[in-house]
C-alpha cells in the first residue's frame, strides 16, 4: 500500500481508489450465509456458486478481479428477501480454481448457462457489473431462451463502449501492482490454490487487453427487457451508451410513442467503482424493473 501511495502513476492511483472503496465496503458486508453453495462442473472447469433466498431466480455476475463478496455483499441481503439469488465466481476468481483455459466472454457466458443447467434453472433474470455486464450481454445473445430480464451496471458489449483512457489503462499494468492490497487478501482468503495468484493476474491482464464486440445487430435482437445503470462519469462513452439504448428500443419521445420496455438510468456524480456502492439507488432500480 505504501508503494501505491508514493507513486504518481495514474494507473496505480486507479487501483488505490478501488482498494480504498473495497476496504470500506467490506467492513459493512453481507451478514447472511448462503443456503447452498458448491461447484458446478461446466465446460472443463468447476465454477463456484452461492444461492440465497427463495423466489424468482436472479443471477449475479461480478466484475474483473472481484469475488461475490467484494461485488455483491451490500445487495444480496435485500435481493434475497424476495428472490432466489444465484451468485457466480468466474474462472480463476475467488473460490473458482485457476484454469489454463483461454478466457473469453463467449466461454464465460457458456459457463453461466452451465451453472443454470446444474442447478436446474430454466430461466432467470441476470445482472452483471463491469466485466460481468459484458458477459451478461453475451449470455443474452447466446442463450435468449434462458433470460427473463437483463440488468447491466456500468458495462458495455464492446471495447469501444469505454472511453479511450479506460481502454489504454491496462496497457502497462503489471501483476505486482496488486501486491499488498485487499484484492490479494480477498483472493488468499478463499482461493483453492493461492500459488496461482500471479498466473491468474497475467491471464486476466491478457484478457482485458483483447478487443471484444458482441455486435450491434446481436444487441438489437435482444428480446428481453434491459435495464442499463451507469454513473455519469464511470468511464463509459455516453454517446456509445445512447446508441446501445437505441439498439434496445429506447431513446424515444414517450409522450408520442409507447414507453420502451428497456430502461436507462444515469446516476449523477458517480464513477465506475463508486456506482456499485450506491446500494439503495441500485436496489430501487432493480426492484422496480424486475417486478
């Protein structure tokens, strides 16, 4: 941490902000335990999952380098009061073992469907944050019959959906930037093999550098209602975000036309990380949209 504080490197400054917010948020983390948890054997790996509550299922997909606890600890207690919450940890994240299998949003989306098969979930609402949102978009395209409603939080379906400064941020990122941070502490607390930390980071840094695009035409074909939640300064290109909303049927004059089934929410004075900490705001949007 001291090394992070001494540097003027903007990339390390970004990581420092993430570390501080994670530390604060974890101090008020979830106080409930899953009713069920375990590993689903899917696509050659074992994917860790946790289940909370009863009711209509919602699947939660976390952001890059996060765990279930880091990403969703504030939301799970309330969501699980009225729903069956199924939280998944992606390949190499948290409890899910590291694998040499090449990472792609297509593969990760197939993992989501595999967990649904394992848990005998025919269809579900799906909510994804950051990287999890990109996987959620891909899931919506790959497995449309398994999706009821889609929630995207501070995410995009293509590399160009981020501002250029975001896309260039990881170009010179190194695994050692994560040393002595709560991200490492969180990993060590639950990872089945702590010796894979550096391999996991290298794999993820390679993954985030590869451009991706689910495709405009594919997004336009999503039949399920979509809720997009974005911070006004969360690194998403808002021109591209509006184009995304238009592909989903939004951006109309609702006084002259029917209100679209998909919604767009821009939360003021929020960045990419701080947006996820706005628990009440996000819960209000989710509860209204998913009812």
